[in-house]
């Protein structure tokens, strides 16, 4: 069995498809503005990073000769015609560090390219230049400029950063968070009023070795793990990081020039992917331009193996600074404005190619945030901070665990579109089939019985999770109305009133907070969503948008054409 996930600051763990998304925040009475650094994904330049997490969202141990599990592909494209008129503008060209620009060629079969230890570029000369067997440019000159090189991407714990302002750590967890900040500085796009850095791809290993103490329990360091919960693990070393391969962005396309690149890898450290994937775990995320709309298409594939039966893959739009959903360090991302419910929307085009079966969850949208049980914002104290997730699962094979005979998997109450509160024991009115499950934060002191605690190990702190399913209750906000909507063969463009729906979701002692992540895609576990408290107070989506674009796929593949806007 294989399994894939994607993240669009939504969380999903299943298959994924093609999608295009916008995150809009309400400003003036009738206007929305984008919350992301690249509205509509129309920028011709690549800003993509990749991070890998172990089960508790840390590094634990690095893979030898691979470096710290943070990588980036930040590439700028500059094309000019014979007359000298720019056909594509170079983004932040003056800030690039170019070690060498290679000469031009008029030979259709020749591409002059040179990669140096520093930043590098290659240039296509005037004439008909072919790349990968396809005509990429006719009568124009294009230059590709890379802002992150292999030396940057291979930095590992204990290494010194090439520039001042970044501290080296021997601890792999601390070094990884610093490396993300360093890569963000190389990729950063200076815009007023706030800069932005990159879309974040996230892969996560679901193996958990209960014989180790790598993961805290609800944020607490413990000397021994005692639990009756079952987690996959083949033995010592099962929580390893992946081997990652990087195809740096290069020119592609037919007639219309664009950049294309890819990250791929495996968790099976002895695998030889040179021949084929075989029975090994595998993930890949590639990007290219949609030449019709101008937005980016992200194609995702994720396959599990016998040793790695639970993997997650996300495409995220994280906050450009501060904590992200499930990540208790200062991070980097795309969300330069944090949306606040109820005034924000997400527009998403999704084309799912392959599903992962009943054990795989696919999230149309996942929003992640963080606030304390008393309503205060998270401050890095893992004992009192709580990660909050809300996820819309669209895999039609996912059943509802929330039932009249299993109230422990239901939120204490449901808020109808008209604002009516319906308690979970009101069996004639409560929409049980609208929920997959609800679980409570492990550090909650006044939980309403019956309750079930969310997995205490898979986040660096306590977490709370609301997973919803296609249902007429949510369709009023543009979400799927019934099972199968938007699934394989049903490509759709969704316009989701996330702010309004979030106003109706129950969170423990919830009190108008912000979200820092919004993912979309596939996943088998937690996810994030925008919400309001029981008093209908607006949430400050800051913390919800950190992971704003998360997608996961299980044993599937697909494409995501994303545009995120906020206003």
C-alpha cells in the first residue's frame, strides 16, 4: 500500500490533483486583497522550499551526507527580445548574487550552462533554442538565475553559515530552524509593506518509535513513553529523515518560456531509485507554469512502503514570520498578511488524479493555528501552547466516526448556518455525518465528557483537531455538499468562504484567535481550519495561515495549480 499527501496550508493525506487557489481577505466593504506574496501565482520566478519532519515535527537525526532537512529552489527568470524590450521582468534582479553568466549560442542543439559553487545562471542565446526537445524561445534571450546553490542546501548541523547573522547549532532541531531562516534570507522578495519568501513543501514520516524519547507528550519531556496507542515502526531508526534529490529549476515549455523544477526522494535509505521506485517509499513535487492562466501547477506524488506505511506530503503557505501550525519555531513563508475570519475566502482549482484508499485522507483545505486555552496567542511555551487544526476531508471512502453511539468523536456542539447551537446528544438534529472526528487538547483542564485526547506525540505541543466531511451544512459556504464532489474525474474550481465556515467550528475555550496555516491536499491525520468562537467572535487568522497551503496525498499523484490571495 502506498500513500501520498499534499499541503496547501491545508492538510491532506491521500491523493492529490491539480489546483489553483486564492486566499482573499476582506478589506473595504466590497474589496478583497491578497494575503500572499504572489497573488494568483503569476510571478514567473520560482520560490519553493522543502522541509522534512519526523513524527513530532522535529528533525531528530540527519541522514549522513544529506544535510539538514531544509532545502530551497529560488530561481529568477529574465527574458528580453532582440529589440531589448523585456518580455519577462526579472524579480529582484539587483539583489542577485551571480558568480558567472555563461555565453550565448545560436546552435539549436546546444545549451550553454555552467554551475558554480556560488550562485549560478545560464543564458539562452538569440535564435531558436531547444531544451528537452521542445522549442522554448524564438528570437529572444533568457537568463536563469539561481539564488540558492547546492552548498547552501547541503548545510548540516554544526556547519557555519556563509553569511553573518545566523547561528550554527550542533543540535539538528535547532540547526534546521536556523537554516530555514537563512534560506529565507536568500529567497526573500522585498515588497511593501512586508517581504515574503517561498511556498513550503513539507514531508513527514509517520513512524513513531515508542522506545525512544525523541517526542514529548503534550509538550512535556518524558523519560519513558507509556501508551496503548499503536504507531507504525519497523524498529530502531524508523523515524529517519528522507534522502532528497533536487532538480534545480530550468527553462521549459513550448513557445512560451517558463521555469520548471522538482524535489523528490525516499525514506528507504537503501533504495536505488535510479532504475525505478519499485516497492520503496517515494515522494515527488514538481512545478511548472500553467501557460493558460499564468499560475503555477504543482504536481504531487506520494507512495508508502512496508517500512514506511504512513507518510505525509504538503504544499503550504506559511506565515512569513512567527510560529507556523505545528511548528514552534520562527519560520518563513508566503503569507505576509494574516487573514481574520469571517472576512476571508480561498479560491482553489483541484484536479485529483488517483486516490489512496479508505485509510487515506485528502483535505480540500486544512488550516493550522496556535493559541493557548485561555485565548492568548502562542509564545513558544510548549506546555501551554496548543496547535489547532481544521480539515475538510473529501476522500469519499472516509467515514464518519462521529455518531450517536460514539459521541466521544463529536465536538460538544454544532453551530448551524443560522447560528443555532445543537448539542451532540440531540440525536434528531445534530449533523453527525458532517464530521469525521473531533479530539480535544491534551492540556485542557475542563474538557466536557465524553472526550478523546488528540495524539499527544505528533506535535511539539498539545493539539486540537476538527475534521469535517462533505455535507449540506458546509455547502452554504462553497464546500462540497456530498461525497464524491471534487473527487477523481470531477475537476472543480472551489470558492470557499473559509472565514464564514470557521466562525461555526467548535474549539476548546476558543476565543477570537489568528491562524497561521492553510493547506489543501491529502493527509491521514490532522489539519487546520479557520474558525470563530461560540460567541461568534472573529478569529485573527494569523495563526491559521502559517501553514496556509498544506496538501497531502496517499499512494497517489496529482497536480496543484495554486493561487492564494488575502484581502
